[in-house]
C-alpha cells in the first residue's frame, strides 16, 4: 500500500506523487516539483518537494512534516509514519541498541502496541497511553511498524 | 506463563527491622509523598532526575521507621548512575517494605515495575499517584480488583493534595511479604532453580530480596547485581554463574533481559485489560497545544528565545540591576555599612582589627556586603525563575529541542538538564550529571560545566556589568563563550573514547507551577547557597586582607602584571579579582564589578575580564564535587586545562577588540 499524500484540486482524486505514468518515466522527475493526477491529468504543485514550502509549512504545528509524510513502498519504520498518525509496532531492528530497547520496553513500547506519532523534528515524539516520549530519529528508524495499520483516526482499530 | 500466589500472614511493620524504600518511575511524585509522610522537605520538580541521591526521613506515623526516597528507576536492570543508586538500595538496605509510587494514568508502565518489585519478596505497597490527572483524562481504575489480582495493597493517592495518605499509612502499618511469582520459560526456570540451590543458606543473607529475584536480575545482566555478586562469592563460583547465564542465553534469540521482561509485559497486559477503563477524553486542551509548540522545530526556538529573554530581564535587569542597586547602594552603602563602620570605630580600638572588619578587604565591607547585597538578590531571582521552569515541565522539552546541538558535542539533549541547572549552581549540576547514562557523557558535561557555564551569581554580575556597556558587549561575550564551548566540546567528544547514546526522554505533562512549592524550594536553595557562599566569601576577605597587610598582594600584582596587564590588557588591580576567583568565580566577577563602579575599566577591558573570569575554574566546592563524582585526577586535569585556556582566550579577545577598534 502506498500512502496517498496528494489530493487533485480538479477531480478530488487522492494519489501518490509517483502514481502518474508520465511522472514515473520522466527523466527530470527527481527534482521536479510538479505532479500530474493519474485520473484527470491535471498538473499541480507538489509542495512537499519545495524546501521553502516545507519551511513555511513547519510554522503550522498541526501540519505533518513533509519529508516524513511520504511513505515509499519500503517505508515501514516509525520515522516514516506521518505526524498525527497512529500505528502498530511490528518489531525492532536487529542493530537496535539493547539499552534503549530495554527502556522502550519499560515504557510499554513493544511489538503489537499502538503509538501515535506527534512529530519528527527536531526529534521524533510519540504518545503511548498517557505518556509522551521523545526519541532520536535514528532510534525511530530502528522501530519497524505495520504499514497497513497507519491511521489518522483518533483511536486505533480494535 | 502463569502466576503462582500463596497468601502470607500480615505482620506489623513496626515489629520488623529495617527501613521502607520509596521506589518508582522518575517524575511520579515520590519526593512529594516523601515530604508528606516524613515532614522533611526535598527538592521536587516536574522533570525526571530531580532526585539523584538518597534522602532519609523518619515516618511521622510509624515509630522507628525510616523512609528512604530513591532516584527514579525506569526498569531493572538500571541504566544510569542514579538508577543504580536505587538498585543498590534494594540489594543492600535492610528493608521492611517497599512503597512503590506509580503514575495512575500510565498503569501499564507502572505495573511493569510493580511486577519486578513484587517478585523481590519484600512487602510491597503500591500507591497509584496522580489520580486527579488520571480522572481528568477519563481514566478509571478498579483498584480493588488490581489489589486482589496482585495480592498487594493498592492505594489511590493524589500526593500534592494529600489525598489517600491516611489509607497509605494504614497499609504501611500492616503488610505482608509479597508471594508474587511469575513462571518463565522452562530454560530460565531451570537456571533460576540452579542459582537458588547453589546459594540457598550460603551467601545471600545480606540482601532483603529473594534468591529467585536475585537470579532473575543476574540473568537479566543487571550491573548492580553483578558487582554485588562479585563481592559476595569467590572467583570460581562467580565464573560458574557467568557460564550459567551464557548457557541459558544460547536457548534464546533475544537477550535474556528482554525475554524475562516480555513475560512480565504479557502478564501486565492481561491485568490492565481487566482493571483499566478509559472514557476516551484523552489528550486535550491548551497544555497539549503548548506542549507541541515547545518542541516544534521553529516555534520551539521562538519560545526558548522568549524564556531566555524573560530570564535575562528578571535576573539580569530586575535582580542584578534594580535589586542590587537598591541593596548595595541604598541599604548597605548609605545605611548599614556606615552604621557598622561607626560601631566598629567606636568599640574596636585596635586599627588592625578594625581594618579586618570594615577596611578595604574587611569581613563586613567585602565579605558580607558581596554575599548579601550583590549575590543574594541575583541568586534569589534566578532560583525563583528556575523553580518555575522546573515545575512547568519545560526542561525535558528543552532536551528534545536542543538534541541536535548536543549531537555535535558528542552528547544528547539530556545534557541540557545539568547545563541549565549549572546556570544556578555548577556544584549542584555536577551532581545531576548522574542522570546521564555513560561515564563519557558525564565527563564531557562536567568539562563544559567547569569551562563555560557561569553560575547564577556570576551570570547576574556579568549581565549587570555588560548591560551597562552595551548590547554588543553582551553579544560578544555570548559569542566567544559559545565558540569556545562548541570547539572544546567538539574536540573533547572526539578525544574521549566511547560512543554517544541516543536521546530517549520522557516528556511529562506541562503543568502550572504551584506557587508555594516554587517559593519554598527557592528558600531551601537560598539557604543552601548562603551556607556555601558566606563562609567562602569571609575566608576570601581574610585571605585578601592578609595578603594586603603582608605586602604579598602587591608582589602578586607585580608578578601577575605581564599576564594581567601585558597579555589581557587589564589594570594591575585585576590580579586581586583573579586571585579570589580561585575561590569562587562570582567572587572574582564581583571584584570586577566594584572596579567598574570605580571607573577603573574601559568597555574593552570589561568584556575581556568577563570572558576570562567566566572561563576561569569553577569554585572550590565544584572542584571538590568533581573529585567526589569522578576522581581527583580528573578534577585537577580540568583545573590545569581550564586556567591557561581562560587566559589564552581572554588575551586573544583583547587583541582582536583592540585591532578592530571596538569600545
């Protein structure tokens, strides 16, 4: 499943930035800030690729950080979960520091538990139960999550 | 995995030997409860790591019973030095009971520690604290069912408001040893049995906890237990235990500590599903929004700027400017000092003694006036502001916000806690470095504290002096200190061996500070501070007086001239300020303050003097604390590194400012 991060202003279709066939094959796609809707072809700006837009966007605390908002096909770590989303923890990476893992375990952040990601910059902040934990992004990258459980709902599915 | 439980007969607490240990996660209200139960005041704040040492007090309600307040522990095995203090209490202290303080709204986390403590076999009482916060978030607990399931007394409390304390005292008066026991995977159970058989009736009489619990700590790789066992058993037996642990580990992919904790968590999850009800009110309100803003990558720095400006205004302008002016010039300068001088002149006929009391370097005119008229208003305003910051829960958020900066210094954001505390008192901050997890991090932070963090008294004097010159002077001073701190920190991080640990910190809820707590805490700190400052200032005054009388001061000034006048470009009298700076940096800074008020310093000289005295060695008490926390070699190494560096940087700055024609 890919994360649908753009809504077409013309037809309302929600799509991933790479979804349009033309964009996928375009040689200048890497640095291009334009995207096309796969349904109607309408071309719009992808604010997430603009550094200035990202800087401006950071002024609004409830908006998720753009560079963490785009879940690629292999994006299954806590660091890639968009801010504001809840997610179920899958596992820790093999090279995850043992002492940090023991701490997280003591706080209750263990596989199969639900956490809500609040922000990613300057550090990742997660909420579990009635507790907020700040952890370095490198640690967040070592926590694998079930990608299909990423949800914007206030309560995780039972 | 199942639970075994055999009820035991309750025994009156006062009939048993030993003390009661107050144990729990950081920042759950242990120290507040300690105060309520003993009547003794300890420093209480809204950030983890306030208690880094043990506090002991007699329980008011149970005769001959000592309550021991321990540093917060997240889990066993403990990771940081302060957590290990708690581990040592549980292993070494004769305990009649453990009183666990837990956060009611975070039941899952609380019970994970409860299970570990219950397994120790010591009578255990669980105080589910902060019930008011739990209720406001829609958390309801079936505490009677929880008590029945765990077979320990469970008392809901709100310690700050005194709720549930009588029930807690009743439970403490009569409680029985915990018989709680979880069953672990067969390989672990076999190893635990082997451990217990080997040590039954032999070596484990000196600890209050059960051999089974000790075995589990051993298998989990607890460093405190490992050290304790090394002292208790012979080399060969110790090696057998190491082999036993390695053998069991071969049966599991995950580390043993994790496997053991996994069993506990499974059990806790089952209990939580039985006893916890949530209405779904959850996290709402302005405090949640503000909490997000304080750690926001842009607004967080804006808020920090506002906090620093408020701190500067309150301490620098109001404290060091207005209050010091009021006390030094008006109260002491016009009323108290002339009256004391008159009194001395009338009753003391010996000129030597009169000079010692009210002369240029007199006990009253220098020692007491510096301590009471200059330092007291500054530390009072700083500690008030700091108390508000502590109780609001802002400091852990600052750790998250500043993590990237400390990353460059080979540290993580948690280092900001002792650094900010160092702005109050470097000695206290050195002790607080225990909250950091590795020896390397503690060493790096102590170095930066000794080098570039001025204490509140010094900061106030410096701010007062530099503000009198210009804003540019303040900026130059800040920039030079910043560059020195970053350069030395960056270099030290590369030279000191070891890995940096990644940030993992709990963010407590933002709360309105309780006025009474802030005021009482400030009073306690002022008392502590004055007890340390006044004797040193008086000693410094006598020291200077004697040097002056014997003519040594003049010789020192002459000898120091090439350095002080030649290299730093300061007047020869500055040598005296540096000399007392060896006792306390703020004493030295105050010497410059007086020189400035006498018109002896130019703006360039003021900036150079302030940079040099800030980078100068911290006070005698701090050096002794560094020696206590680390060792004398480290303390002396830092002193020998910091003094030449301070003069080197001061001299360079003097030349640079002269070159560009500033001031």
